[in-house]
């Protein structure tokens, strides 16, 4: 089971909606470089991943292989009862995230060592409140919050987590682990600690009689069920350009750029409002109906929706449209708050980013619904609104002036084979 993660913070490669040809050339060279990189990583040996029950590159396109679990569950008594061995200076801990002290340690490890973009300009800065939300959903297991400490100093140097989730693949709902927050301290990299972390979380998942997992990574591993792209919508273009997140388009001035991305002060959809606790049943119905459209998607019940969708300050925002006439809940949009530390800039230390989460349009047109989401995000001080090209997001990205980012996000399933690679639009799953 790999760690599940979002990709490095992506740079917005097209600032102007009318991307000039110079940028296009650069973009195509970038695309070519990416293709070369990708084909190299296919040829690359994966000493660890080749030993795991995951789709292997050599099997791609082999239609004789069945869809479904790659290995059958073993009796629980046959699951290894002791943790995997660590190099002698280190020890396993189970992280009690309810403890403020533990939460601070995890926060510090991730803040200083978690995902960066390729040029090390930005690093994800998940807040403590966010971590508590992400790691304690209904039915979570404390034993899946795993740390590695230096025995002598007790310093936390590595981390990996899982949380349980019901995920549907075509017609089958499977309880899986969503694995995330794999992190090894910068000073301990390339020592093959990550495979031990992954094997240990897998073992603890097996002990709960769970045999599948879902995860994402910015790197290519055997083998993605789909590969998605991040798109970025500038809300505060001046800051994004100042910190090097985006560039001023050719023949664009700062004031033209600011004008291009300007949004109305108020949302336009009648009945557009924040989600409240009494909306949980209606939102669950709306989401369940919508997510049926995708090949792989979460199977949310009301408890899940209460946990994952109810607005939580600086963590997750959800809005819906309540018809002024019928009071029916017809549309929904949500985004989570994931700031990035800006590394080495004199004037700015944090990039405030909103990440599109789950959205449903039944009555309000997609463009209008998501433009209202942009308006509330801008009002709440976000600098940029990010979205993957999953679900129906492609119907609004270009028209709402999102530009494609330069990183990819690969989605994986552990111990479950799909016959074919999916298109991003066939995926109904967003991991944090
Ligand atoms: C990701 C990270 C934990 C890997 O640790 P490392 O010290 O670089 O690599 P190790 O020597 O321990 O292990 C290498 C193995 O882990 C695999 N690996 C690397 N990143 C991985 C990931 N994100 N998910 C799953 N496996 C991963 C490698 O493919 C390799 O296995 P292989 O030989 O079968 O290909 C570390 O680089 C890190 O903390 N990076 C910053 C945070 C981050 O990017 N987290 C993951 C986000 S998706």
C-alpha cells in the first residue's frame, strides 16, 4: 500500500486565458519532457512495488487477467502479529492524534518535510485542524496512525496513515484503507524506509480484515488506475505572480491580469448558501445519486457526509443551492483548505489554496455553480482555487479561467486490478 498524496504544488503554466504562442511552445516542450520522463519510469525497476499485489506494468493491456482482488484474504491468524523490523536506531509508535503534543509533532514533521514542488518553492502546510479532520473520520483506527521515532532522542522522523472508507468499484462496494501522509524526514531519505512504512501500514490494515487500499502519488508507480491533472484558478493574481506561482502572460500587464481574474462581490445563484447540519440527509442523497455516474467513487452514508462535508473553519467549506420555491437541495459544491509554505520569499510566507472537493449540479449550470464557489473562495481570502480534471470538472475548468498545472496526480488501488486504465472523468474520488 503506498502512501496517498496530492502532487507537488503546481505552477500555473497559463496565466492568460488566451495563452500566447511562446507559452504554447514552452508547454509542448514541457509535455514532451513529461512523456520522456514517464516512459523512463515505466522502464524503471521497482524493487519494492514489483513484490506487491498491484497491477504491474508488464501486465498492462493483458485482457486475460480478471478484474478484482489480486490476492485473496488470508485468515487473520496468519497475518504477521509483530511489526516489521526497523533499523536499530528507530522504533514504531502509534500516534495518538487526540494528544495536542503528538499532533504538534506530526504537524512539525509534515510542515518541514512533506511534499514540495520540483523547484522547492512551495511545501504543503496541512494545518493541525485539517490533520485531525483527515485522520479521524467515522470508524477510524488509531493503530493506522503510524510514526517512527529515533529511540535515543524520541524525535519523530517518519509518518504514514490510513483511514477506512467504503469505495465502490463498478458494482462492488469495498471497505478500503485510504493511505496518506507518507513522509520520511529529509535527512533519512533514500534508505528504503518508505517500503517498511508501507508494509507496516498494510499489516495493520490486514489486522482489521481489510485487504484493499486507495492512494495517490505525484510519482509513477505500478500502476495508476488513472492519471489526473491539477488546474489552477488565480484569485489573487498579483500575489501568485510575486511569489513565482504563476507568470505574467506575454503581452499582459499586471492590471490587465488583475482585471481578467476579477470576480463579482456576491454570488449570483438564488438560494446559494453554506451547508448546515440539517442538510446532511439531502446532501447525502444528492451526492450518492451523482457519484453513481463514476467507475470508482466513495459510497458515502450520512455519517460520512456529516464528517467530510459539514463546513469546518479553515478545513472544509461546503455550499448548496436550496430552491427558493420548493426548498429542495438541487446543487452542491465544496472545497478544502490546504495552504502551502512559500519557501524563501521576503514578502509572503503562505499561499492560501482552496482545493475543489465534491461538486454536484442538477439545476444550476456548472459554470454558474462553480463561479459562485470561486466568488466565496475569493471572499474568504484564498489566493488560488485548484481542481483536478476528475468527475465533470472539465465542463467548467477552461471557461472559468483555470489554467493547467505542470504536475500530474496518479491514483492507485492496492490489491485490486482494473481491466483498463480510466479516464480522469470516470473517477469520482478525491483524496486529501
Ligand atoms: C515519499 C518518501 C517518503 C519516499 O521516501 P524515500 O526516502 O525518498 O524513498 P525510500 O528509499 O525510502 O523508498 C523508495 C521506494 O519507495 C517508493 N516510493 C517513493 N515515493 C512513494 C510514494 N509517494 N508512494 C509509494 N511509494 C513510494 C519508491 O518507488 C521506491 O520503491 P520502488 O523501488 O519499488 O520503486 C519521501 O521522499 C518523502 O517524505 N517525500 C516528501 C513527502 C512526499 O512526497 N510524500 C509522498 C507524497 S505522494
